[in-house]
């Protein structure tokens, strides 16, 4: 059975062997005689071996994405919701959420997007370090990117209900226990001690501000609003990689979005964050209090699960 955890070349060879099967899917789905001229791993995906370009004889392209069952299910749900409410995102051509196909792994065939991260974002000469990674950015281009992206993201965050909260105490308790267990499994005792202290401080804040969280409204979240998942296309901004799509509190999505996209020196970062927070607060008075919780929580998750240096987390926690 094909697994994306296998070596990249092995995965690629298996995908290539199934070219007739994939061509048959395209012919059936598109309703035309489509010839699949080649399959190649998408060169823009870095080390990910699970995304391929399907090159058709008429010079058009599609994307084949292999993933785990839950990732495929969430991505399909997210893309369908995006289409329903008019959020710019790739269209689904065909999907199989099971392991029963000849590929032996869940997959999606979707529209190919001609995307490019604007070079000017990272060509301004202003050094920024975030999540343990150093970049050189153009602050003006970054601010424009954030402004353009927010117009799409705010449409996604339309509340689903006037009564259902974006999070419940039970959900947060389960998240607390899950994070606590992950921290206890860390190798370095000193890291465990520091991160446990941060975890307890964060969830004490949550408990002390129950009224603010109770007033949040449930909405749809992208779940991974990294700068690489906000695609710049000739048609404008599109949201891609919906693997972490779920329902929750908009402050959760925005905390991640700001930290991963608002790549500015601290003074400019704080100014722009304040402007964006004020925008959300106009229709959601308790948004700032919830964002204050989700920002360090997101940093704590990154430190715990992805071994991101904890300096930024500890700096963020000075406000608690």
C-alpha cells in the first residue's frame, strides 16, 4: 500500500505507474478524451513528496495531492465550503477519501493555480526573525499582502450562528490535557518545566475570561493561514492547503495569520496588529481578549510539536 511516509522516489514511482488509472479518471470526470502527457512532483512544494503536477496533452495542468484520510476529508470540506460562499480557492476535479483506489491512498485532483509568492515581500532588506526563521522583508509589500489577504479571510469568518460559541470549556480542557501530555514527553526537563508553566498560565487566563470566550461566535476556519498558503494568482488572492479546515473561533485563525504573515519590526507589527484587531472588534467586542489567548497558545503549540525555539513564546508571555 502506498504511503506518503515512504521515500519520495518510491512514492513518485508508484504515482507514475498509475498514469493510465489517473488518465481514465480525467476522461470520465471531464467528459472529454484527455491525454495525460506526464506527471511530475510539484517543484514549488519543497520537501513535500505528496503533490504532483498532471500535465495534459493540451498544455493545461491539474494538481494531484496525496494525503492522510483525515487531511483529505478536511480539505475537501474546506474547498467545497469555499466554493459555496465564494471564497477564492482551487476547484475539486475528483477526489477519493478511501484507500481502495489503485493508488492505495486518499487523494484529490484539483485545479492548477499559477501562483507565486511576490518577490517584493522578501526583497526589502529589513531582517525579521519569526518562529526560528530569519527573513529579509519589504515592510510596505508585507502590509499590502496582509491587507489584500484580509478581505478574503474576513469573508470566511462570517459567524455561522448567533448562539453557538467558537469554543467550549470542554473543548479547551481536552486541548489542555493533550498539550500537557505532549509537553511531558519532551526530552529536556528544563523545557518541560517552562512550557508547563506557560500552559498553566494560559489556561488560567482562559478560565478567568470565560465570559469573553462564551461570547465568541462559531465560524469556519482555514486552520493554516501561513504566508505560503495565501496564493497570489493573476485573479487575485486565493487560499490553498485546506487540510486543517475546521469550525472554531475567528481569533484562533487571526492569531496564526498575523504571526505568519505580518512580518514586520515590532513597532510596525504592533501598530498593524492593533488596526486589524480593531476591525474585528467592531462586530466582536471580546475579540481582543481572545486574540490575547490564542497568540501565545499558537506559539506554545509550535514550540511543543515542531521544536520551534521558545524565546518568542517566553517574550509573548510577559504580558500575562
